C-alpha cells in the first residue's frame, strides 16, 4: 500500500512522493514548462546546500556537486542515496523520478534547483534553488496528533491548516486528518 503526497516547491516545481511499508520512498520532481532548461534534485550532505550534495539532473545522470566551479561538478561514481532513477520530458515538463531508502527517518531533506532558459548544466548557475524538508512516514502511517490551529501559522490555502515559510520563495502547507498528515 502507498501513502501519496504532493508538495508545491514553488509555482513551477511540484514534488510527489509515496512512502512504502518497506521504508522505500518513491518520488518524482516535476518542473513545469522547462524543456529549454534543466532541473535537479539532490541529497545534501549538510543543511540544504547544493554544494556537497549528490544530485540527479534532468540529463539522466547523477553528479557529485563539489563546488560552484563547473570543474568541481563531476559524474558520480555511485548513486549514493538514489536506489533507482529516470528522467523524461512529459507535456513540456521536466520529470525526475527516483526512489530512496528512507533509512527509518521521518524527514527526508532534499535540494531542488532548476534553470528554465539554459540547458548548460552545470555551467548555467541555477535560476531557482530550494531546500525541501519532506516528511515521510512508511505505510501504515504512525498516528500523529492533529495540530492545534492556535499553535501554527494558519495557511491561506483551502484544504490546508498550517504553513511554514522555508525560505522567501518556498512555503510548506499541511493538514492532518484522522491523525495522519
């Protein structure tokens, strides 16, 4: 069985994922109307920094991002936390699919970056970059208390109870129903 979740990273990027009962997380990043550019999703080694991460890029390759200089961005010799990967363009959208073992964690930290007008990865510096904390719970989900609306910042979006500003360009919205987020 699967627990399907979706998060808007920003107005162009959506992250979809499912936590499986074996601890695996299947996910896909969709960056809309991005056929002229590139997209990347990675696992940061510290915080939400691209530098030091291992990233899947829309060219279908996994890279070690060792620095800002393009010479420090190298093809990875292993897939790191990625168990499986694929990339496609569907209806004008860049789609990066991957699976990873959640490692028993309840949070998966990702970095997402893209450039909509240049396909020159890694030469073209990212146009947008986000640190994305992804709450994961294997199915069956662990019951969690429903947040008290007075204890969170209310979300202005319909169907969401609370919100948290991740950075000036990204806000996480959530709700809880029957003890599950």
